[in-house]
């Protein structure tokens, strides 16, 4: 709700996991996408990346990521919020399509749940 109002409320940040624009601008859905991308990359690559450089550089240099998954992560953690997925719904759609391409029939793609 706070994101949707566009009001700046000085949110707490976690270095490496908070969108670069958050300290100076009100976060929005794209900020959530960035954080999700950083968490997903941590789950895939481990935490050590956070000690070295920013997540976007790590994703770009990661030779072990599948190219399609790398593109999803690259878009999610882009430094410029205008080049990120505009919402988690868009991110989910791309990740679900990727999962279905990797494991056909094993990933049940449901429609995006409506808020309560």
C-alpha cells in the first residue's frame, strides 16, 4: 500500500538487496522486483556475491547461469528502474514461461492471484 501511494517514507534498506533508487525516491513495484531478483540470485549463486560488487554485475559475469534465466535476472536487477519489469506480475510471467521451457509439464502456471 505504501508503494502504491508514491509517498516517501524513508524505508530501511539492505545493501545489495534494495533497489539503488530507494534511498532517494519512494519505492514502487519495480523496487520490489529488484529485491526479488537479488534474493533469487542469492539462492542460485550463494551469498558471496554481496561482498564483491553489485548484483547486476554479478549476474552479467555469471558464466553458469542459463542464458534465458540470466536475461530474467538481468531485467529484474537492472540499475535503471525504467528497464526493470514494471511489476512482480510481469516478472512472474517470464519466470513461469522459463520454468515451463526447462521442465515441461512440471511447473503449473496459474494466473496471477488477485489481491485480497
